[in-house]
């Protein structure tokens, strides 16, 4: 049961990234260039075949202009949950 929950969240992350890429008209080639990865690696990550590293997720968010901020109350409790907020441009 726990694995399914993690897998579902991972799929949501990939769907979110894919949706932002589409909205901003960013191709997999462009993202691959920015992350210094082969395009095939980006495709595998977006399709859930390979996993993103934490550094890659941060780099993707920066490239897409998405700010990651910590919820202060959960941070105090030692939780690692993040909230995503679109950067004001």
C-alpha cells in the first residue's frame, strides 16, 4: 500500500513537470540541454522509467521558474513535505 502511494506521488510529479513544460512550450530537448542529460534520459524520467535525483528536480523547477518553499509548521515538526509556488515574474 505504501509503495502505491509513493508511486502515485511520483506520477503526479512527472505529470506536473510535463504540464509546465507544455504550458511554457519547453521541449524535452531544451530540458535535456539545461540538465546536461541525454534527451532519452529526460523521456525515461518523465515516463517513470527512471527516477529523478533531488538535484535534477531542483534544476527542473529552477528552469521552469517554480519556487520550492517549506511549510514552516511542518518544518518545525521535522517533516519534509514541500509546497510548490509559482515564482512571481
